[in-house]
């Protein structure tokens, strides 16, 4: 049984393709790539993706007797379960069983940090769509139909759905968190100008194309093997062990790839994994749970909607003297990762701007909605949007170009020595490249001339108004939870010279696997084609952190580098000794090893090293240095370094209908010394477009009874191919080097570019503001749907007349 | 068909006859089965399927062609796009019984048997027109149909013509570039984008030598399942030229 449960990773079965598959990246003969770190290799699964050969969890062929699961969802948003009648469902032929909270042998809780994320509702229902029971059947259709026959008798109560009301009522899930510098109250009082405002920001559905899915297969000794579409295999292992009251050693979780994650499979993958494990353990049969899209959108957490309230003091030039802000995150019914999300919003409300005096307060507030969770940026985008809306308000008040206000408030370079280089949480911004980056993109995108031209064009146009904005991004890199900043890797060199690589990171399309393979290939001086990246497995590399916080390559690349260097060192020592040469004269390059005067193929060296009993396998472990943060004082050094970018976006708005089109975007983003520019460019483009979706078309909605009314792509609009601007120029900052000691001096790239999309939101405001000649700051909500744009247009028109 | 896919547990099913589930069951759980013959990627496949079996499930579960992905299950995302008699369709919105007697091309049916990628596949590969890859087969299939209708599209026409497929990762720039590149390469060869790539191997399509090299299209051989060989339905039948295992309801013949 156990053998059957241990499938061969898909990659291990793939054979090198010969003939006709040469791409522009194939430097020489077919199948041989003389490239390593720094080269634009295709995604490691690119060939499998275009042929359909890549295997996602639900593509794994069902084993004999494999059961299919369907959830029973609560149809109230808040209330008490009186009874669950499963009789009719159980009677359906093909149904094997129905499980409820009472059947969980261990703790009925999949919470990652703080308690209270029940695997299945136990008495209390706290959001619409909460899983109440799970049905297992011989086939999926039967399971889904039988799930509808489970009768849940529950008394409904009025749900709490409005974030502002819940905040004002004090429905906090965690104590408020505060960062304070100077005396912001006194600074506000003495400020030449004061403004206050409020910004409501919607959440965002991840809409990974592959929904939540997991399989569990029983083995010997009560062991379970799981294939799970998760960014967080160790957490899945931990949670399955918890709900089954088992040790972690009994549970193995494997992840070959995900069809998208974006944060939505960091904790939200737990339900499918744990339910599949529960049924597999109870029945002794393999069990598979794949949520249909509707259920996925109803039951899993999303990006937090936020409420930002702020008051700012500034001088005649628009320089900020004080900022007081409350950042209120809608956690939903439970904490999940919300405290960290709110923290990260607080860490990014300053964006690129120095706040001489500040009080930044974060609030984690409960409502009766799904528990909101990680989503690319993890609160950073919400905090940053508040900060940028403050800048916009100041600019309109002073009659200045918002870009000029931004420039005047930029963090100063450390060497300027005026102290304007430290964040409100006490971290000095030592790698500041903001000003140069902004000037470069302002020049390349011809910002000044276009701004003048747009102003002239708007003066001639009553209905269609154009807008332009340049916004920068500074994003802190590291998990703000210190212990997560570690990673492990495992590298084997086989005696034929082929290399097996495993690390704690998971592949969700971001190209982590190929980048880490490039690192290992570079360290050993071999072709990337020698390196087989294998699926993440908790029994190969233990205690891994989620692939999140943009840190996948930073952490796992370093761990793999250490492991590869260990092996290279062992071979070097042996060769130097054997051939009596200096270790410095043993060189690994071009798929060969040069020892003094002799050059040997890498495969020959591997074989000879094996015969000489040299160890050819190694683990590597990396822990990010120099990070600390004290929640009590609200200060510290939470980030290893910052990633930067800047974007110029132009839009056109129909001020009579609210319709909007992004017509141009110029992005310049800093990834340090890129390990794979093609992969990194893809992250920048994709992140930007996803951010534009969050800020323009993607709108979540709930009915008054707490029922989600947006449950599929027919009503939830992620960007389609016609939505990105026709002029879309994306560049990586040339010749950039990460000052922090990150693998090959590269920088994390996953999340930061998403916030470049704030330039689109600000450009929309610019277009609307033209209705009152820029004198009124448009009260634009996010997302800037046509309705929101029209409301802001009407408000500006009314205000401009008064 | 195996028992995995029939609520009744009746391995063969009886075409046109409702299964006896007992009189106490809700009427919507009683389902008739039907015999279908579908030419899939150039091979005739016969099966007995429940009336409500989706084409996407038929391809994925009954035929093991898991390259057709299911994203939204209601016809919006385009992940499950296949060609039906050469036209792009959503496999999640069609029933298997509805394609009886017709020809379906899936992502597994584009590359040549010697492994040579179809020009559209090659272009998506070369232009980095993918990240997580889940939407990729649908995009490739849509592009094949689109380019058959418009061999020399402008970028604006690509943005219009490919708007029925969603991608959450890439931001579409490289997808647009891939379709442009594919158009240019197809124009050079004059190949019908809806047809399987001919390949470079003079022996392609003739027996075991070519098929032994079919690492590029393992799904076609039904061996992509992670379980041991023989665990899944029709996992050994696809390489046979004759009808499938008599014990299976999925058969095969020459198209």
C-alpha cells in the first residue's frame, strides 16, 4: 500500500526531448544548455505546460477505491447549529460516509497561528459557506449531489458585515498594534496645513485557475501521504497531524506544482487537505477533495478589505510634518494570518515617504465573512494605498503635481545625513534608490511632456478625461514573523553526474524551481539540464516555511547554494589532495572540472568521486540575518532589505459613464542582479496586472444576509487579455545589485510589482480631478469600478461648483 | 468505463437504460447511460457514459487526457478549451453524449508523434507565455482556432480574439507575443493550425519507434497517472491499435 502511495514525481518520468524542440534559449545541441544564473531560461515546466503533460494534483490518476469528497456548506452567515441530519445523504448508493465536527479525532481547528478556524463548524456558524460536514462517495458527482441532501437545522442571527461598524463597536480579534514616532499630536497642532480623510478598499479573490485540491492516501502504521495544492506543505503536515491527533512523522505532504497560489494556498489549502486526510484515515481508502469554483470562492479567504482613516499635517511645500492613521483590516470571522497582514499594512503606509512624526495604528477586526488571508502583498498594498492617497490629497490642496509632492517627501539617502532616512518603525532605509528610479522612469516615459499634453487635451474635452500618475514602491523583504525566515535544501550528485535538487519552496508558476536550479548549476559549474528539481516533500526537507513573502528564491536559493557548495567543497578537497594541486586550482565551469592542468567532464568527476568514497549529497540551511522587531515598542529592523519600483500609468475616463481604460504603463522595477530576467519580468508584468485588477475591476459583494453574491468569473472580473494597456513597457533596473547578501545579489520579486498598479488608481484620480481643474481631491474608492468612478466624478463636479 | 465513474457500480452500463437505484432515491440521482464514439486526437474512442458526463470529465477521467484543465466549471475561464471539429469550445459546457460521432482535439493532440511541438506550443514555450501553466492548454487551443480564422492578426485582433481565456499569472504580454510569433511561424510553413503537427521525423506515425519517443505526449499513452500502471481506466489500452480491454467500456479504433 505504501509503495502505491509514494508516486514518482512527474519530473522524474519526463525524458529529454530531442529534435525540433530547440528554442532561442538552447545555446548549443538539443538538450544541452550552457547557461546558469543570470540567464533567461524558460520555466522548468514550460514544455510540459504547452503539451498538457504537467501534472496538477487533480490530474493524478485515481487509485483503486479512491473516494471523492464534497463539502456541505452553511447557508447562514451567523447562528447556531441545532442538528445535522445525514440520513438521506448516507442512503444514496455510492455514498461511503458523512463526517461532521464530532468525527474529528484530534483538534477540530486548522488555525495557523491563533485558534478558531474549525475544520468543520461545531455548533456555531460564523460565516456563510462555512463547512459543516463532508460527504465521501465513490465518485465526485454522487458526493456533490448527496451533499445537497444533508439537512442542517440552524437558527440564524443577524450577521456583522460592515467593517466600519464592527471597528467602532470594538470587535477586535487581536489587540491594536501601534507604531509611534515623535509627538504626532503636537506636530499636527502646529502644522501649517491639516487634512483628514478616509479610504475604503475592497478585498480581492485570488482566483488561482486551479482551485483548492488535495489527495490523501493511507499507508502503513497509520501514516498518510498527501498530495496537496499548497504553498505551505509543512503547515499542511502539521494541521493534518493535529486534526488526526498524530505526530508529524506520520504525515508526508508532497507538492509538485500549483496552478497559481498568490497567497491563497498558504493557509486556505488546509481545509481540503485535512478533510481528505480525515476521510482517508477513517476509511483506509485514498480520498480526494477538489472544491468546485463556487465553493472555493465562498469558503476560502481573500485579500483583506481595509478601511484607512488618516489625518496629516504638512507645510506650504507639501512636506509632511505628521501623520496619524488607523488601518483597519477586515479579518473576517477568525484571525488566520490577519495580524501579520495588518502589521504589513502598517509597515507600508509610509511607502517611500519620510514621516517626521507619526502614529500608525493597526486593527484586526472581526466580521461574519470568510476569514481573510494572505494575498500577494499581504496588507502592504492596502497600507501603501492609504499613504499614496494622503500624498494625492496634499498635492490637490497645495495645487501641486502629485509627483512633486512625492519627490519632496522621499526618504533621503543615508549619506545626506539629515535624518530623513528612517521609517516610523525605526528601520533606517540604507538601500534607498527611490529618487533615481523615479527620475529614470519619469524621463523614459516622458512624464512632464505628457502631463502638459494631457492637461491641454482635457481642456478641449468635456466628457473623456485623461489622467497620468507616477507612483513609486518600496516594499520590505522578510517574513515579519522572525522564525519563518529560514529554509532548507537537499542536493544529491549521482555517480553519473546528474543532480537531484529538493528544497522547501513550492512552485506555483513563479519560476522558483528553475531559479534555484540555476543557482545549483552555477555553483557546480554544470548545465541546468543536469539538475532535476523535485517536488517539495516534507520528508525530504522538514520544517519549511510557506513559499510566501516574496522570499522563495531568497531563502531556498541560499539554502541550495549552501548545499551545492558543500558538495563542491568535498570534491575539491579530494581532487586537490589526489592530484596534489592547490584547492584554488580546482575549477567547476562549463560542465567540466579543471584540476590544475587537467580538465575532466563533470560526470567523470562525479563517478570518480563516488569510487573514492567522497560524499556527494548534502543539505543546506539558511536563516536570514539581521531581522528583529519589538511589538511593544513598535520598532525594530523587520526587513532584510527593500525592493523598489516605479510606474507611470495613463488612463482615459468617460466622466458620464464611469468607464475607464488604461492606455499606457511604463514600469521600472528593481530585482537586484536577476537570476532569470525572463522569469522576473513575468512577475513584474503579472503582478502589475493583478494589482490593476484589485484596484479597478475586481469587486467582491455580499448580500445583506451575508451571502456572497460573487461566486465565479461570470460575476468576478479579473483582468482579461484586452485589459492591460496597449502601451506596456516593463524594464528591470539595469546593473542593480542588492546591497544585502542575498543569493547572487538578487532581490525578491513576487509581491512588490503588484503595488505599481497604484499608479493606475492615482491616474484615474488625476483624470477625475481635471473636472475641477485639479483643485478637488476626488473621493475615489477602491476598486475604481465604473460606479465608483462615476460617484467620484459627481462629487468633484459638485465640489468644484461650490 | 470503470466502476469509479458510475454511480451504480455497474462496469459496463446498459445503453439507454436507467440503473436501478431503488425506489427510495431522489429522481435526480437516477441517470441513464449512452454509448458514444468520439474521434479524439485522431483516434476513435468508444465509451459508455452517463447522460450527464461532461466532455471535460470524459476527456480527463475516462480517457486520461488530463491536459484539458477545469478552472471555473461554468464556461468563463477557458482552461478547458478543446477543438470540436476544428472549432474552439468549452469542454466544461458540453456533454460527452453531445459530441458523439464528432472529432475532438485536445492539447495532447497537437505535438507530432516524434515530439516536435506544434508551432503554437513552441511559441508559448519560447515567448515565456506561461507561468503556472494551468491556463496554458486552453490558450494554446484557442490560439489554434483563432489563427485558423485569422492567419495574420494585429495585436489588437489578438486581444480581441483571445479574450475568452483567462490567465491570472502573466499579465498577458507574453501570451500576446506568443500568438504573434505563432502566426509568423505558421505563415512560413503554411500549416493548418488546427491540425496535429507533422513533425520532423520521417518515420513519425508509423509504429513503435515513433511511439517509443513519445515522451513529449505521455498523456496520449495514458501513463501520466501517478498511481502504478493499470490502476486507472484504460491506462493500457491507448497504445493498442485494436479495441481496448474488453473489460473496459472505453474502446479504441482507427479514425
